[in-house]
C-alpha cells in the first residue's frame, strides 16, 4: 500500500511538470504543438520511471497513458476552454509546490543528474514566466525549490571553455580543425585567411542550435553550415562536463553527446569588424526581435513587468554602440577593479557625470498601469530622486538600484535597463559630463573609446563564467598603447571564467599571449611555427608571425639593401656608394642606428680582405 501511495505521489509530480512544460510552450509560441507536448510528457514520464526504479511494465503503460491523456487539451481553442485550461495549469503548479520535498529529493539525487537538470529547467521557466497563476505563498514555495536546486546544480556558476572545432566545408575553411587550450585564444592571419569566417561560423552554429531547440524559425545567411563537430566543456573545481555536438549531414541536424542537459553557454557576445552586416542581422532578427516580442506580450507592453529579478533574457548580444549607455551604467555595479581603468580611458569625470533617462511612449501611456515589481519600483525611485527631473548622478544611480537589491550585480543592472529600453518604457539614456576642457557626452567619444567600452565593458558587465565572447578585430580603432594593454585587461575582466576567441592584426596583442593561445591562419589552413611569441618585440613579431621581411618602409629598405650589396661587391669606395650613403643619411637622419651598422659592415669587409 505504501508503495502504491509513493507511486501516486510521483505520478502527480510528473504530470504537473509535464503540464507546466506544455503551458510554457503555449505561452512562448502562441500555438499548441501536440507533438512537442507529447514528447515532453513522455520523456518526463520515462525519467520518472528510470529515477524511481519502482514501476513494472504495466505501471509504465499506465503512466504513459496518463501523461498522454493531457493531450486532450491541445485542441481547445475557444476562450471558455482556454480559461479551463488555465485553471488546470494552476492546479498543476499547486501540485508541484505542495510536493516540494519529493521534487527536491528527485532533483538533488546525484544518480539522477540528467533527469534533474531537465526538470530544473522547467521549474526555472515556471519561476520566470508563470508566477501570475500562483498566490504569494505558492510563489515563495516555488522560489525555495529553485534555490534548493541552485545549490546543487547551477550551470551559470560553471566555467565554459571551447575545446575543439572541426568544419568540413565552409567557404575558405575545408576539413578545418582547431583546438583551443586556454580560455582566451588569439587568431591571426592575412586578410582573407579565414579569421572572420571562423567567428561567423561559430556564432551561427551556436545560434542555430539554441533557436532550433526553442522551435523558432531561424534566419541564416545565403549559405548553410554543412558538417561539423564542436567540443566544449562546462567545469568547476568538482567536475568537468564534456559536450560533443556533431552534424554529419549536409543539412542542420546535430547530435548531442553530453552528461548534462546544459547544451550551450548562458550568453554570447559577438563583435564583428566586417561591413556585410550578416552577423548583426542574424542576432537582431533571431534574438533581439524575439526578445521584444516576448516582453511585449502580444502588444500589452506594460503588463509583463516581472515580479522578481527572473527577467526574460536575451541570449545573444551583438556589440553595438546603441548599448554604450547601458554598459556604462552597469559598469558602476561591477566589483572588478578593472572597471576603474576602463572608465578612466573614456575620460569621464564621475563626480560631474549626469545620467538622463528619457521616458518612452509606453511609460507615458501606461504609467498608472505598470504591474509587477521592476518597472514600478524603478520609476518610483527615479522620480523620487528629483520630482521634476529624470536626471541622476552616479551615486544616485547606485542608490536607486540598491533599493532593488543590496548586492545587485552589473549583469542584473544591464538586464533591467535592457528590458526597460526594449519595452519602450525608456526611450533613451543620455550620459554627459563636464571637465576643464568643456562639455562632453557618451555619444561623441572617439571610435577607439567606444570600441573599448563595448568589448571590454561587456566582458566586465557579463562576468558570468558561462559566457562566450567572439571578438573579431576588437583592436581596429585602438591606439597602439591600448592594443598593448587589451589582452591584459580582457584577462582581468574574465577572472571569474568565461571564454574569448579574438582575431587581430595587432603584434602587441600577439606578444601578450602564450604560444598555446595563438593560432596562425593562411588560406584557411593552420600554420605551425616553432617560434615563441610571448614577450617578443613588436618588430620581431611582425617579421616572424605576420610575414613582413622588414618593419621599415619599402623605399628605405631598398636603399639599405642596395648599399649592402655594393659592400659585398667591394664597391664601398666608389663615388656612387658615397652619394647613395649621403642621400640615405639625409633621408633617415644621421643619428639613425642603421648608418653605423653599414659602416661596421665596411670594416668587416676590409678586415676579411686583409687576412
């Protein structure tokens, strides 16, 4: 009898979890996908069978039938029946929270890790999107379940590292295989060698994997991705989870091999130096526009304001100047000391800096109807600082957000501002300051300062160890001094973890990484070298790694080579040699170290002749 009662408890939990998954799918896609619901419920049912190990064949058939029975609701389209469906989901939520001990027991059992992570994902989805179905007591119970799970399984706290990539045939990359030994990798090569193509390919593969798992229509450029194999890891001090994703067909149909249900990093940041705009379009149409549709909730923009900090989250970010003000605001909540160096480079006088929030049309139209916690508290606090203005200083900005949460992170601040801006509650954020030289604003800082703020700023703001940065020539507009400091700054920004793949033409950046962090491409192939690049002079790097025969101008080098050839042919005492030597001296200056070197060559030649 006790065993049967146990079975019934598990059945309730599994049916509740399955129905939650079904309800979430209906919310996200605005349609009922019977096949998806059926597969989800069947999978959860089988997880229950495997983890509990107490059902026989007959019970297995009964459980499957019970789970599939919920599909009868997938044909309900009229308003009355949808209300009944909502009530049924509410009961399912209540079943889940009322059985909290059993849920936690399942999800924190180490032997059931794969099943636990799958169910954990569903519980997190419920916490994020569907709390409006629960009363406060039930919401608190559901929160406590999520916190219990976070202690045991939190992929966001695991570090992500890209290990190895194989690409069968993608533009210039043919049978291409590259390994990444460290969390920061540098790729160099001449124009057209395949550097940017690799960044573009990695971005598109991860984007498509994620979007197809969400059953979203995918925008891709005019070419497909072909066959590939990606290997990457999620790791911490206790474990190292390996993931292998293999696509063996000409069309996109990857197979995942992993010990975990975690399939990709928590966030991606992409910057691209190309002018085609393909990557920017892919990120905008698949992620930014989708995010806007989710938060706008079928046009009722003001009603979706979240109850807590589980904000709907974009996953892909294209480093764009439109995020500069959000990044700058969020930087002031980073605990990483490297943020002070970045603010200094932008030449902002923090003590005289003003941040002005321009209110959006949605706020103006629905300011008395804002729901949840985030939006009402933000605007109440903002207007409380100066009742007649939306202008605040840095200290006031920090005080505002600390009212949300004492230990609020830079990532959370960025998410809130990103959410409010895309919800059109905030139209724009203007950041300006004054110093002895005059008045300035963030929109008119130099291109190099903007690039530094976008790339290093995002790496400081998104300080989750489970983040992948794909940075295509982030040094394009940087002064050589800043290029020299870039790798050091990026390393400090990623001190908690995270992974960065960086392409560059900067010899200073090559000199600042170890040999195992550097890959050289030529015509789509990896070039092996025995040289040690770390700590080398820029001139040596240019010759050894960038294929230059000299770091001088071609004209000067030709004149020097001509004089040395005349010395080798014993023509150094001729009038022509003297004229050419004097012309070179006038051109490059008599104090140039090359002139004494030429004279020394003459003495060596004379010494050799007199032997």
